[in-house]
C-alpha cells in the first residue's frame, strides 16, 4: 500500500516537471531535512519546516526529489512533499483572508455610514434650496405683479393727464366763448341803447311839431 502511494506521489511529482517552474510544499506532519544526496547519513544541508515552498528541480523513481529552497539545493524524501499547501497554512490563509474581509467590511460599513450622513446632509441642503427657490419664485411673482400694477397705474395716470389737458382746453375754450359772448352782449346793449336814444330824440322832436300842426 505504501509502495502504491509512493509511486503515485512520484508520478505526480514527475508530471509537475512539465511546467516551466513547479513548486511543492513540505507537508504539515513533520520538519524534514534537505540532504546533499539521496542517502541517509551525515549529509544534511538544512532543515525544512512544515509548509516550506520548494522549487522542484527533478524527481526520481526511487522516492527522492531534488528541490531548491532560497539559496540551498538538495534532496528530500518525496512522500513528505505535497502539491498543495498544508492544511495548517491553508487554514491560516483563510483566517487572514477572513480577517482582511472583516476589516474591509468594517471599513465599508463606516464608509456607508459616512455616505449615508452625506446623503442626508445633501437632502437637507436640497430641501433648503427648494424652499429658498420657492420663496424666490414667490417674491419674483410678487415683484412682477407690482411691476404690472405700476405699469397699469402709469397708463392710467397718462390717460388722466390727457383727460385733464382736454378739460383744461375745453375750459379755456368755454372761457373764451363766454368772454366773447359777454363782449357781444355789451355791444348789443350799447347799440340798442343808442338806437333807443336816437328814436327817442326823433320822436321827441317830431311828435310836438305834429301836435302843433293839428291845432292850427
């Protein structure tokens, strides 16, 4: 069973070599040594901790894989390698992602709160502007009405001034006619008086002579 598992892992590692650059991870079971060659002895280059990310250089069918970690190159046992990060690392990555998402959610919530306040402030300003516009519109209509009334009053005053001028002209004409009538009447009375005086003198002169003639 272990042989089958070992062969399967070896095949997987060999297949990863088809990529230009392949990586594997130390499993989350134990820390393993990196050796200078494919033997168990005093040839340890360094110790690789669980979750270390390694570059694959080559894999052999006898259960060894040559890897590179940072500036070190060596051999490790293939069964301690995995194509996926260890569950512990994945869990840590998920936890970090969750914390980042929580932080982002908190920031977004604060941002939403700020935006809501800004929207409310803008709505209040908009309401105030609408009231101011309505007031200005009412004042404008009032001013327009006063202006129209003033124009009507001006036109009415012009008509009244024209009528007053016409009345003054008529009065002057009537006064002129009255003076002319009075002068004509005075002349008529003067002429009539002269005629009466003339006829009176004539009668006074003729009538006595007529009476004296009848006596004789």
